[in-house]
C-alpha cells in the first residue's frame, strides 16, 4: 500500500529527500515561492511520533487553487516554480537530493483529446516518472485545450509542433522523444510529427542561446544529423489511446449511433458543430481539389512527411476499447478492418493487467497499389477512404492493445477511463496506464 503524504512547513529534512519538479507555465498559473512549503513523505518508524494527516494526499497552490497530487513512493517531495518562456502545459521531472536537475535524456509529449486539457494526462505523467525517474521528462501539452480543440487537426498540429520546440529549448539535455496521444490527441500528434520530421532547429536553439553562425556558414553534417529525427531528437515511442485513426464517418466508427446509417449521415452533415475538427473527423473537409485531411495524413507530401515521420519511431502502439466506448469505435482505434476484429470469446485477460484482453503485433503487409492524392481528390477513381487509410497506416508495424472494461463500474466511461483522466471517476484504467509504462522503450 502507498504511504500517506501530508503538507508541512518544516523543511529541515528536505535535503535528505528526492524531489520531483513540476514546472508549470501559461497565463495565470503562479505557484507559491515559499521554499519551506514542501510536501513531505510520512510513515515508518522515523515519523511514528508525528501527527497523522489525511490519507494519500498532498496539496500545492497554483493560481489561487489547490491541486491534489497522489503518492509516488519513490519521491519524497514536490517543488514547483513558474516558467516564463512556456506557452502552456507543464513539465514533470526529477531533481536529485541536493535540488539539482538530473539531465534526463528522454522527452515524453502527452497530448489531450477533444475538449480536454493537460490535466487529463497528469496521472499518467506521474507513473512515467515513478518508473523512470532519472530518464524522462513528461510534458503535458496545453496548447490545445477546451474550445481550442475545435480549431482543426492541422491548426492544432502546428501549435503542438511549436510547443514541442519550446520544450526542447528549455531542456537541452534531451536526446530522444516519444508521443502519447488520447483520442483526437493522437491525430494531432501525427500531424505535429509530420511538421517536425527532419526539421533543423539548431539555428533556433543557437539564437535562443545568443549564438549566431558566422558568415551564414552551414554545418556540412547538418543533413545527416537531422535525418530520420523528430525536431533533431531520436524518435522512440508513438502511442495512441482510443484515437480515431480512420476518422468517425460511417461503419459504426462512432458506437453512439449504433451503426444506424441515417444517424451516421446526419452526424456527418452536422459535423460543423465541432468546428473544423468535426469536419476533419467526419471526412467532410474535401475542397479546393484536395482530399480530406485525414487522407492526406496517410501520405507524404512535399512539406509534410506524415508517413516517414510515423515510420521513424522504433515502436508504434494503438490502445483501443473493444466495448463501452461510445465515441470511438474498436476498428478505427485499433487500425483494423471490420473483418479483422478478433472474436471476444477467444480473448482472455492479462494476469497483471485485468482490463487488457489482447496484445498483438502486426508486421508490414505486402505492398499494394497506391493511388496518387490527385486522383483521389479529382474523383477520377472511386475509393474507400477508410480502406486507403488502413492500407497506408499499416505499411509499418503496430502493436495493438485491446482493452475491455467489462465488469467495471466505470465501463460506460471507457473513453476517459482508458486514459485515467482523473483518478476519481476513471481510476479503473490504472492497469492500462501501467501496461503502457511497463512496455515503454527508454
């Protein structure tokens, strides 16, 4: 069992404890600067005579509000400070016993979904730090939150790409990068990596540090240094959770409509209610001789290398709810055709992860005929959008992880539970997050 934590004004024992730094930026987010206001670990014989506090609770003040954090056994306290150069979101990383940073080399970008926020990934971010305290920085993105998630996958992807660069500038020690996206966040991340693929940010970093190249001389090895990299970093894990990779149009991709075609058609026609994001999800954004954006994102273009970027990651994983997710269907989130979905009666639960019922890895299939985007956009050849997206996205290997919350009281909240959006209403998804952490490549 986790030991309880409590808030104390006594900082005498701080030097003997490990700490986690939560750097929080963004408008209106200001943390207390009192050095003695730390959250200490209590429990065991050493603290037997001290007053007990509320169970497993730790609180710190941000922008006048109290935020509750839950116990992480390996960490003894939290210290917080504002970042003046961040545009949103927050970073979580570990400090050593003296308060010095440990120069982690692996940056994890966690991206929320529709009408979500950075808070949705806070639980998962802490689990990554518990498991890999010296290796990772977990950044919960907040450049796309609340109503901003209606702006469209492309606009949000551009914002995320710029946010990632700003995080890299703050953490020059990072050498690797991974993305974890929930729902629409997975599509946003796919767009952002297309923008960041083989992008040279060394000039931006040098200008940030007050350094400039003389006479405009380029590094002759620059092209080799950024080849196959994301913003100059080695791509490792690309993980999505309940992400509608194939969109939400027809084919029971939105279980809420129960596969009733008239309802699915009405949803497609009214997709504008969700702004440009809705049009992208329902593939109704075809215009100006261009195919829908999600179809563009399964090919490389001159400026955006969507597929090359995705292939550059060592590992790609798709977590999918097999039932009870009313917003994102099993097929679209697991990158399968309908006839490829496993029979539930043949699946059994994992011993250590009770809500995971199937894990499989697909290898790259044999190449098939590709249609140029021009032919698709012009309508010269009728095409099944869903089939084209599956065909191109499964050119590379994927790990599919199927999740079933059957028997859980939170099963009808499966779309949020698979992410553990908070550890009150969605706590049953903790084993899914643990599976994600345990199988993460560092």
